[in-house]
C-alpha cells in the first residue's frame, strides 16, 4: 500500500493546500494511536508538516475566512424545518474544534 497522495490538476493552489491539510490531519490521527516507539516518526513528520503549512500567513487567513463562511452556512441551516439539527451541531462542533486545533500552536508560541 502506497502512502503517496497524488493530486490531479486543474485544482487551484488553495484546494491543493486544503487537500494536503486534510491528508496530514488524517495521518496525525492515525499515527497518534500507534503505541510502538518505532512508529512515532510518521506522527511527528505529519505534525511538523501540518504546522509548517499553518504558519503561512496567507493559508491562515484563507482558512479562517473559509471556516467562518462554512460555519455561517451551517448555522443558516439550523433555521430550516426538517433539518437534522443534531448532525448540524456535530458539524459545527467539528468546525470549532478544527479552528482551535489549527491555531492553538500559534497561541502557545507567543507565551
């Protein structure tokens, strides 16, 4: 099984960055469950790659804007009748958690 991820064009740069972020987050989650000490290298490689991408000013700004847009759209659906409110709340919670995760290291670095 190959761990390489191939991205087909014509994706724009922002989409490629978001796909890379998604891939790295999945790798961090997967590697976090590993208990063998020899398997920590993939965890830290993915974590440091993730932090490197999130340290870019343009990426942070775009990500914040897109997360806010997504959150606003999800919140608008809360007022629509016959919508699965519980699922929307789960998605909103994931959005908030992701925002906190992405920018927590920035706040820790300031201290």
